């Protein structure tokens, strides 16, 4: 599915929506959790999944993001949160 940009002058900016399978566990119970999420990128898919899980009172730890053709996807380096530094 392709969504058009809101501004008709921005026809070059088309956003592709992809269905991702988000797989994870509940941090407190280690119960498995998975959902399909439609998003424009991996980071957005993980955020949406965390919101959906939170609505079910699940503290989600994402184990994998699976995209088109069953490919396991990593979050791009420029979108990853900074790693905590050791004291």
C-alpha cells in the first residue's frame, strides 16, 4: 500500500507502508507476544507494537521484527537509541 503525501506539490514524497510481524515477550511474565503491524519503517513498527502491548498491560520486549519475504530486520543505526555507557 502506498500513501500519497498530504501536499499535492510533494508528489515525489510517497510513503510505503509495510506489514511487519513483531515478536517479543512480556518483560514481567516472559509470555510470548506477536502482532502484525502496518508501518512505514522498523522503528515505527516497534513503537506501534509497544503501544498495542501496553494497552493489554504487557511490558513488551521486542525480540524480532519480521518484514517482507520473512526477512528479520534490524533497526537502522541512525534510528537506534544511544547505548548506555558504563560508569
